[in-house]
C-alpha cells in the first residue's frame, strides 16, 4: 500500500485530531474493479481500543461521503499502528531513533531495495540506519515503506 495523497491525509486529519487522536498516517491502494482500500492509523498515549477505531471510522466515513475525494468504491479500515508501527514522516523517524526498522525503497540503492537495521537518525532529508555495523543513508523521498521491528 502506498501513502495516501497529502490532501486526503489532511482531510482525514481534520477529523481525527479534534477527536483527541494522533493521525499516524494514511495509506491507499487502488483496487481496480474490486475497489480500493483506505487504511487509517490512529494512536494515543492510552492506546487504541476497538471502540476508538469504530468511532473514528464513523466520523471519517461521514466526511468522506460529503467531500467525496475518492472516486472509486473503497473499503475503510481504521486501526492502531501496532507493534510494527509504520513510519510515514520525518518526525516519526526522529521519534524512534534507536529502534530497529525495516525500510523498502521505491528503487534500488546499491543494488537493493530492502534494508533492516537500527535507526540512527535523520540528517536533512535522509534517514540513517546501521545495518550490521555499516551506516547507510537512505533519502526520505525514496522510501516506499518503513516499519518498526518489534524487539522482545
């Protein structure tokens, strides 16, 4: 799934944030004849319950029905980010410095698209990770998907 367009994310954020939740991110995958999938990740310090997801889903559905930003049929999913939390924005990478991450790029860098390692930080518009003792710099605008790797 790809990150949703900024305009759609802003519209959803205008609903989610006044309800007291953090909008972690929004993903959208076009589904062709079967319809698309709109996935909204929410969070708060106390955690997310099924009721929280249902409340946000109800409110977001109402706004999307009125604004109609998606022309095809789609399903809406609202969930917590989970232990393998997706990282969408530069602030997310800063917040989780020191955590293990899996990152997929849109195109190959040094012959590969997938990287896993310890998140060292953000420099300008790049993410820096340590993979087995090697520092790798990945441009933020080339990142297709990034998730935390749960450590137990």
